[in-house]
């Protein structure tokens, strides 16, 4: 069973082509973020308790992801990966480049290292700021997202063992209410509603969708 979730009308969205989106994000990410309120808009039905999303007080493994924005034809696109089905964590799902923190590296260093390993990101990028961390109960990770901007499309080289498909998704497409849907699915023996972004035949859900929801919410503010 599928239906489309309600979204704010397109007329209420900040037009990406009419603003310096990178300068806007650089400034906006320094102020208080929508956090859990935004995460909940794309949370599966079984995760609608805010306690399941926040990292405070959780005993968890730390991980970081890179929310990499790349300008293509003057429009910001976000870089996502389709994970192979053989991976132990979140197989076959759409995700950001990222992974577990190692040694004494900072979480930002984790995000950049994982981006180098997974998608071959070697060119320097500008770090615009950080989004709110999110807890993933199923895998026991506390995930910290960092937003970065590439000045031009990098020459990516994906790690085939970790990345099946590399996706460039325009933010304007994700802001389109028509891309946001939900479906009833069986999750660990229970039928539940799962919201997702439907983009070019791919479904973006779970923690990736919740992180995207916070990023997109920043462009929907007055």
C-alpha cells in the first residue's frame, strides 16, 4: 500500500536558483537547528518517539557521514551511494559516504576519510557546518553528519566493495512534494509505515532520509 505524504507547497520553498545557497548554509548551520522535529517527518512509524532519535545518554558506536553538495548546472546536488547487499550494516540502502570513527581521529576526519575510501574524494572541499546527530537503534550507531561543498564536480572513483551506484540528486528534486511518499512494509515481523524519498527509481529512507529532512528543512524556513 502506498500513498503520498503532505508537504509544504512548492511556493513556500526557498528558490535555490535565487539565493547563494552555499553562503546561506554556511551561516544557517551556525545557528540552532530543527533537529528531531525535522527527523521525525521522515522517521518510520516505529521510531516516532524522539527518544529513539537523539544521541544524548546513548551507549553507542560513533560514526560520521559527509553530506557532500556538488554544483551541477548551477544547482546543488547531494552525493549519495547505494550500498551493496552483502554489507553487514544497512545492505542495499541509500546512504551518505561515511562510517565508524577510528582511533583518535575527530568525527570530521572520519567523514572525510570515509568519503576518500568509498567514493574516491581527493579534492579539497569546504566544510559548511554540521547537522544534528542521530541515533540508529538497529545498528547501535550515533551518526554525526557534516555538510561540505565542492567547488566543482570531483573526479569520483567508487570502492566497488562498498558502493554499488553513485547518485547525484538535486536538492530541488528532493524539495518537490511529489518525491515524498510512504509505504506499509514488514520490518522485523511488524507491518509499519515507512516514509521515503522516491528519486529516479530509488527509495531513500531510514537515517539517510531523516538527515536529508533536516537539511531540506533549512530551505523551507521563512
